[in-house]
């Protein structure tokens, strides 16, 4: 059987824009399995970087719906997920909250 890891959920993204575990520690190397978030009043984006700031490699840009149209978004990653080698940082535009499910 292939690779299996425990799956965990980050805290909602805070003011530092660095994803953290439930104990408040910055995430290190991990695989994003899914993303869950709540939209703002207008359509927006979630840009996720590998590292502790926006100078890291961009892993993905997610376009989000407006809160009036959907309110929440949920995206599952295929296969083993998206690998972040050093950590996860996100830049949000018109997004109220976002969490990652990771392993």
C-alpha cells in the first residue's frame, strides 16, 4: 500500500498569514490534502506559498466565490496532496477565513 499519514486540520489563518497547527506552532513540511474557507462579500483569492512569507514558491492560487453566491469553499487535492517543503503562508483577498487539512 502507498504512503499514508495522519490527517490534521490547521487553525483558521490568523493575522500572521502563516498556517499553524492546533497548538499554535507554524506548520513545517506537510502535504495539503484539502482547503476549507469562508468567502468575503466579493469574489477573491487564496494564494498559498511554500515558506514563511510570499517570497516562497507559489504552490497554488484558489479563486473563491462571493459570500452571496456560496459562502464557503471546499477543495480536495488529488493523490497524495500538494507538498510544502518548509511551511505554509497564504495571502488572502476578499476571504474571511481559510484552513488547510494536511498530513
